C-alpha cells in the first residue's frame, strides 16, 4: 500500500500524538528524497527497531551553498512513495517550505568544532543548515530514534552532538554505507553522473581502500594521500577537496590509525561532488 503522505506539521502531529498516547516508539528516517537502496536500508533498520516509522522528504534549501546545486538536486516524489510501499511505513512527511521555515523564521542551530573541517570547511553554512533542519524534523516528528547513513559520517557525528547537546532525547542510529557492485557509495547525486562519468566514479573507493591497506601496513596518511590524490585525478576526477585520515570521535586529523579512525574523501567528477569514507 502507498504510505500516507502528510504535508503539514498539524497532520503529522495528529498522528504522532495518537501513537505516543498508545505508548508506541517512533522512528524517523530524514531524507531529501531521490531514494536509493542506501535510504531503503535505513528504512528497514527503522522498521526493525521501532513501532512506527516516518520517512521525511524535504530538499532543505538552507544546506545548499550553491543555487544551481539546489536547483539540480533530483526530485522524484512519486517514485519515492512507490519505493516505500513494500516497507509498510506509517507516514511519509513531505512538508512545504512554510512548514519548516515559516515567515519570520530566524533561528539557526550551529555545532562548533566538528563542523570546522572536511565538508564544513568546503561548504560554508552547510552544517548549520543540516543541524537546523534536523532539529526541526526531530521536534516535529517527536521521534525516539533517528536513522542516518555512515556515508555522511561527519553529518552523523554532527547530528549525534546536537541531539545530546540540546537534550532532544533522540537516539541517533548510524547504519553502514550501501555500495554499488563496483564499490561506489550509493548517493542521490550519482543520478547526476553521465554513463561515462559513472564508470570512472568507482576509482574513488578503490583508491581509498588501497590507502587503508597502506595504513594497515604501517604507512603514514600524509604520504599515502599524496599518491592516492594523484590516482584519483588520473582516473578523471577534476579536484580532490580532501582525503584525510581522521579520528571517528572528534574528526581530529591523524597520521596513523592509533584510535578508531576513518579515511574521508570529497572529490569532483564532471561537476558532481562525491563523498565517501571507510573505516580503517
Ligand atoms: O542526508 C541528508 O539527506 C540530509 O542532509 C538530511 C539529513 C535529510 C537533512 O536535510
């Protein structure tokens, strides 16, 4: 059955209040739509853990720092609803802009420290936009648990931080990255790649895996990253924004994986910005 699509916070509130009164646990999967198997794995995890599941679809203008990126972001609402049919979700919340940012909206949520590096350094204002909308979605859905992909690892850590700092009482659950057969991390942005660019895209993950092997063999991140960057560019990418080894907990830059750590990368291919990360 096509899940009920709710477009106003009043409709959402009505349903959620009934569920809460019945003592049911509510899970939320926040998305910007263009759903792929990565999102669907989050929905499956939410269904397994919660009595009620809400998927939100809102292309959040505040997290785009480039108008054409916002304009080009894929919007596929009908397809998305169809993909959710088999998961029997309890509601799909597709708010209009006025439900999230009504006239006069003047508040911004900003997480310090974690957002100074990686995507935060390259996309000014991006994480303020993410933190603000996620806070709104958490309060509007009254979720007990929220499900995010590890693919956006920095985002996951930012959301964990804000949920704890603001006493939102939402358990933030990180779920593993889902990959295409050739290793490319699933992302709505992959839809923007031409067939030709799509075949080049897998190089990013392949090179990161080799860098992880080099680290396990005792190499230093800075040295390995130099070779890795050159290989990514040789594969057809036009720019490597970052390719770092960082500590999971606070995203400190490391030269060796002497604590739980990840290699994180962002690189441009044919005008499309791809990000990925792998645990070392
Ligand atoms: O990861 C995303 O799709 C977005 O950043 C999120 C968490 C839905 C906030 O708009």
